[in-house]
C-alpha cells in the first residue's frame, strides 16, 4: 500500500509542474437540449433526467505522466453547458473497458459519451478521460492500472479547469466522480488519490463507483483461474500484455502464453481491434492461454510478479471522506458483485462514515446494469449538487420550495410545494427508471398514497410550467 501511495504522489506531483496542461482543444459538435431529449427518448431513457442546457463537446489533448513518471500526452472528452451566468459543478465519468483507441469517449463512439453529454445538459462541466494509450494517447493502455487511471483523470480535471478559465465558464468548486466497469475501478483510484494527495487543490463532493473490479488480487483473479467458461477472457489478456512494461511479468510473451496466443494476443492489442476481436481469439476458459510453467508459478508463488502486480491495483483498502455509493447488479457475469462487497466491508472497517452499496437490480447482467446504475448515480448526486446562478434556468428551480418526506415511507408520503407554478405535478419513477404514476400538485401539503407502489427506491420528479425540475429520492417499505 505504501508503494502505491508513494507512486501516485510522485506522479501527481510531477504532473503538477505543467503550468499549462492543454496541448490542443478540438471542437467536436454542439447539441441542443431538444436534440439530447430526442436521443434519450430513442434509446428508452426516461425523461426524469431533466435536460436544461444546450452543450458544446470538445476533445482535449493534455500533458500528463506515464507509469514511469516520464512525460506523455493523453486525451479525453469535455462537455460544457451553454450558460455564462451560472457556476457549475465539475464531474468526471470514467468509461468502461475498450481496446480500440478510437472507441474511447473523445471519439464519440458508443453510448458512454452520451452519459457525459446528458450530465452537462443537466448542469455539470463533465470530463470523460480516455485514459493513457486510448483516444489520441500514444502506446498501449495500461488496463486496470490504478496509478495511471488516477493521474490521467486528475490531469484531465485540471485541464478542464484550465479550459473553463480561458473560456469564461464559471465553476462552483464542487467535484463529483463516477465510473462504470473499468471506470468503477478508475473512479475509486481517482477518488483515493485526490483525498490522500491533493488536499487543498481538489475536494470530492460525492463519488459513485459502479460494477468495478476493485479486488483484483482476490475476487477477479479467482474468477479467471476457474475451470468454468467466462464471457470476457479478453480482460486477462489485456492485463498481462499491458502490464508487462510496468511490472516485467515475462521476458517474452512465449514465456507466458502457449502458441499461438503468444503472437496473436499482442497483435490484437495494437489499438485497432475491439474487445470482441480479442474475446473471439481466446479460449472461453482464460487460464488456458498460459504455459504450464507460468500458471504453476502464479498458483504456487504468492510473491510472483503477477501476484504483486494484482495487489498493487487493489484500490479499496482506504476510507473515503466524501459520501460514496458503490452500485452493482448481483446478476453481473462480467465483474462479480463480490468486488463491491469486499470494498464496502473494508471501507467501513477503515472508518468510512458515509459509504454504502446498492444492488440496483439482482437480475441484470453487466451491460444492462449500466443504465440503471448511472441513473441512480445522477439521483444520488442531486442530493449535493448546487448550481449558483445570478439569472437563468436554475433561478426558477431555486425559487420553488419542494420537500418530500418521510423516507422510508409506508402507506403514504408528503410532498410540500411552495412558490411553484399553477400546473405543478409529480412523476414517480422506479429504480429501473420506469414511470410508475403521476399526480397533480397543489400549493402546500400534498399527500400521496403508496397503493400502486411496492417496496423499493423511487425518484420523485416535481415540475411546473415555469421550468421547475426538482428530483427527490424516497424509499417505500410495505
């Protein structure tokens, strides 16, 4: 642990010498909130998100550091709301596993860039780091490598601040972190580095790592070494090939992998092939790519190079100070949910006062779990987020007073509403983001029965004709 903390400190300290981090900023496109709403609707995303701002999207290329403290560049996506009167919070979304460079967020491929764009439209300045070696970054991406996940993300946040200062986009000092899959691991690593090494420069307001492989040396490697098929064998190959320059796992890949994997796998990790190509090239029992000698060493020697590397990248043994929620789905076959259990138990043992987990849906696998986890992360952030405005949309939201209580509720709950418009209403969404019911609201106290609701977590969205858009979370217990 001391080695990890020292390495992160050195990387962050080295990267802080750059007085100007941005190498290049590339305007990608603009979206109106109407366009974003249309995209969300086409993808079955509920209107509960409440987009409020048009946005601009950029690719940022910036200076950071490599695993060995040498200078290197990285890239990432930056999405900013159109508004010059408000002060917005800063947020980072850390993306999941990709092996092709142009599948990274700053190339706007896949669905993950849309997460950052929608977050910008509801009132955040959002970064999505590509990480080292992806996007426009040189070399191979150090997969699930906590040290460089943190340093690349922190320097992307610094670059966003630099961009906003030059563009007149005002910030309010809040910082929110979230990430899914590899991004869950990256979110955890970034949060830890900020709280342990950057006091006075950055303060995390709240964090939500989701479905991440936090216990690399335990839960994850035990899954990889079983004799049962695994749908994502690419993960193991990516680790070995990308970690070899860092940890010197083998002198040649023919020492680690049996033929033909010793030649095929490095070629498929050249940055031009997707994870499906890698999965299709591997056996569905991942350990079968290893030579017998390599596998025996790994299994029998707790201090083998690979074991040490895995322990270096466990990133849960600490105590967050900021409110932290670890979301997962128990049906996840890609990243076992036990990662989250190990993490939350250790964090509580270490003294975390505001850490918790939530099984978003026990029936969902890794990919469908993402949408609902991210929705719940947004609602969790809403508890803490501020938008400080002198004029504009948020003035309307701040002018109205909305209170939803009690939580947990049983047969009924109350919505108090003051200074809202004439046509106010409440929409109730379940944890899956599905609209359950709507109710017309009057000024004052409104009593809502729970007859149509079952036990669970719900989001209450209160709106009116003046632009009010207030989301509260409530638990129903029958």
